[in-house]
């Protein structure tokens, strides 16, 4: 991902899977919102993490 110039990684986690969301939080991801991309899809937590080496900081999301 670094070669594309991205400074954050983004993923979606089904909000009904709290243990999965907690795991990503332990890995440094931060929930920044929720999204329901389609009428028949579940609601997802939108999670982001700064990519180390690109933001010059600790990898946390600033936005």
C-alpha cells in the first residue's frame, strides 16, 4: 500500500461482531463511523488505521 501513497488503511466490520471490532482496535484501528452500503447489507463499523512510515507519527488516524 505504501507505493500508492496511501496514509490510512480502511476496513469495514459488521457491528454485530463486537469481538472482531475489539480485535482490530487492539491492532490500532479506530472506529470513525458506520456505513450500510446496500439496502440488504448489515451495518458496518468503518475502521481506519494510519500506515506506519507514511504519516510520520505513531500510525494513529488524524482527521
